[in-house]
């Protein structure tokens, strides 16, 4: 339902802002790198189809009721931000490496 409002390419990536304030960052090969639904008026959380099953399982087990507002696919792993303000970093094998508030 949301549409592209702005595209901002630079030398490292492509930032896209939707008209509902969802932000998506793409690598130069057009694979998504980061999805930010913190201010989205369409999505209350990062769409479940984008979240790896291991991360979903971890969040539902350890933070019942929490919602993933940001998801970033990094070179060495993953990083999420929950609606309670916690940031959780995972390595490529989905082992939790750090929890920051």
C-alpha cells in the first residue's frame, strides 16, 4: 500500500523512503540491507517475511510482546531494534553477541 516517495543513491547504498515513513536501505546490488518501520504509518513492525526465523524465535522467547521496529542485515550478522528500545546484535549463525539499551 505504501509507495516510494524519495530515492537517495550514494556511493555505498541506496536509501528509499516510502510515503508512510518506512525507510529501506539497499546495497548497490539492490538487495535490502536495512528496514526501519519505527515511524511507519503502514507497518507496526518489520514485515515477518523479512525476519529470519531464528531471530523471530529468539525475540518471542526472550521478549514476549516485543515488536521488531528495525532490522539490519550486516556483513558479519544481524541487528534488530525492538519497540522497547533494546538493540540486539546477532552473528551470522544467529548467536546473540550483544544486547544494548
